[in-house]
């Protein structure tokens, strides 16, 4: 035999980040203000307050409540505040925006909270394939957050990576004057 096969990927000291592992755990529910608009145009405060009072808020227990308006209407700021006040203590989290907006924000918060010391001077691979739709913004966020401390950042799978960033060694110029004329 010519030689033993060596799994260089297994022997490498790469840290792999699977962004899909950061997917939000809480179930999400939707609260569309469109359902409370008068003639799908305006929100009447008195009617809206009555509807919120009669609404079954228990359905949001332990969930992330996404509050938005799918109609092309101007929603007063106080409407979002009233929903947040009504859902307080019931929903795990109340977020103003669509599910897509929420997922982006969630990943941004998780990435911003990563302990940089774990990644200091490490070679990092950000896994590319995922069973869940990780937003592109999460890849941008993780690169921007880890670049100041990482030795290298790559994208893909450890067996097939795309180099993204490699810390360069900055050499200081000599302060000794040159003797050549």
C-alpha cells in the first residue's frame, strides 16, 4: 500500500459554528392589526381597546408574539403599545414586525452576545448548509463580530471551505535609519 489515509479535516483545529443551532426556540404567533381596522383603513381607538379587552390572550402563552399590519394603513404608535401592554406577562416576547424581521433580529442579538474569548486566535468555519432558513444577515453579523478576534474565518463545510478572512501579520518598520545613500 502507498500509505495510510489521513483525515486532515478531523485533525485540523477548526471551530465550526452552525448558525442553525441559534434558531429561536419559542413558537411564534401572529397578531395582524389589519383585522382591527375600520374599513381596512383606520384604527378607531375606542373600538380597538374594546377588541383587545375581549381578545383571548392565553393563546400566546410562552410564545413570541409578532405584531404587524399586513394592510397598507397608517397605524398609530399607541396601537403597538396597547398590544404590548395586553400581551405582557403572557407572551414570552412581543416583537413589532414580520416573522422574517424577527428572525433577522433574533440572530443579530444572539451573534452579538457570543463570547469572543472562545474564538480568539481560532480558525473558524461558519457552516453553510442548514436545515433551517438562516438569514444571510446572520452570516454578515457573525463575520463582523468575530473578525476582530479570529485568526481566520471560512464559510462552508470543513472539507470544502471558502476563505473569508485571514488575519495578516503586521510588521512594524524598523526605526533604525538606513545607512545606504
